C-alpha cells in the first residue's frame, strides 16, 4: 500500500486588526499583526492547517516566512509522506537554516492531518494529555493602565487569576505604583508575573528588581537583553523571586548555557522560538532534568498556532506555569476558527476533537483578515 503524501500546499500572508495597543520592552504593537497560514491537503483528501506568527523584533518576519515556505520548503513538502514528520523536519533543517516559524507551521499542519486520519488529537500524538485545562495568563500591556485595570475588575470575578505585567516601558515609579494598585485591589486573588522583555540595562537593574519583589511576583521574566546571561545569573543568586528566561532561551543550546551559568529558574516555551512541537518537547526534557518549569508563551499568534500550543502543553508535563494564549478572546478582532477554543474559569480548555481540535473557516479568513499575498494565487 502506498503511503499518504502531501499533494497540495496553500499559503496566505494575512494582516489582522487588533483591539488594543500593546507596549512591551522589546517593541510595540499597534493596529495590526501579520501572520502566515498554511493549508496542506494530503492524497487521502484530509486537510491540515498550520500558522507562522513571527514578530520582527523577536524572531523573524512574516514576509521572510512566506518566502521560506514558498521558495525553499514547498519543493520538499509536495509529495512528502505525511506521517514522516520527524524526517520532514530534518529535511527542512538541512535545506534551510533558521525560519523555525515556517517549519513549525508545516509540522502542525502535518500533525493535524495525521491526527484527523487516526482520530487522535495532536496531544495524543505527542504522548497523550497530562492536563485537560491550562491556566490562562493575560498580559497587562495597554498604554492606558486604567483600561487594563478595568479589564482586571471584570476578569478576576469571572475566575481569572494569572496576570503578567509588561514592565520597563513606563518610568519605574509609575510602574511600581501600578503594581501596588493591582495588589491593593486584588490581594492574593491574583497571581502576578512581571515581564521586562529585555528592557533593563544590566547596570542598575538589580535595585529595580528588588523594588519589584515587594509586590511578590511569581516570577520576573527576561529583565535584561538576551545575551546578558551573567546579569541574569546575578539576579538568580541575589533575589528570592524566580527569574524566567524568554528571549535568552530559543533552543536546547541556549538552555544548556542557561543551566551551566544558573541564569534562570524557569523558561518560556514558544512554538515560534523552538520551531517545532517535538523540538519544544526536547527543550522541555532538558529543562525537566535541570528542574526548570516551563511557561507557555506566545508572540502574536492566532487560533491555529495557539491550538497547536494548547495541544503541546496538554501533553508536556513540565510546562506547568500556565499559558498566555489570550489573543483570540481578548485582542484579535477576528479569527479563522469556526469556534474559538473555550476559556473557562480563567483556563484554556484543551479541545477533544482530532488533530489540532479546531475547524478553520476560509470564509472567515477572506471576510475578516487582509490577505497580502496568496500562493498559489
Ligand atoms: Mg516574554
């Protein structure tokens, strides 16, 4: 019997409107975000979807991702046996350096197809689920803090607990006052996390972080630029609050160096950094061994990539610090899913359906997003 292969690949470079401005240490996002959607059709007719959501100040560009897929990966993808996912990822790595966002988009689409064909979820394919819900973190990043505080006053009574505050964007005294107000209004009902997105120079950072410790955050994420691992290690040694590495930790090699230098107590796992679901699990295996828990981070991903992230976390015990998959419910004005993945009691509910557990509507894609490029046109 011949193997099922990938017969067709369609690519969409899209631009989606967002509801609110986002100020973050590494860069600001306003108005729209760009993403690349991938649709693969297998020779048995099953369709799978993937999504690449690069961010130009963090990983790469959506336009570069589209070119990588269209010019360099398409010739490998067409005709590839759809179940041979690890071999495909090895072939992609051999053909093209970097471009992890393009590769993970293909991997999630292949897993979607294989899952649908076998009536298994992607979490089942990744080892089976160890959790059915994932605590959801909302990021406090609106330049209008009062608007964020009003959101919190609506979300906390609805059961939402995790909030990550993007700091290093406004004057330190103003940020301290905002943090104190959040603790004052909600006390222990919220689990506060802090994310500097590399905003602090190492010189003088420790004094600022000691101030921030006064509001008892669960962790402080990426206080200094990614290459300053010595400074990160000094914070790990000096502070009682755990330090989480995000921009400093893209892949297993970064993580090995972090562990060697004791430069973090936890890491952020993002599919757009790891460039693969299996690669993310491989990174977490190292983190597990070193005793570092993982947090489910994102860039500006839509429903397809977040479905893949949800399936990954469901099947990866070490990613135990929750996820920040709040974009579809709180920030994007549209999405391409027929139904969004439900949030309940401040948590993402892992879908039960096969594959990624979602249904994609091309109608919604064409009606709501701006399609900047499409291959084949
Ligand atoms: Mg971060």
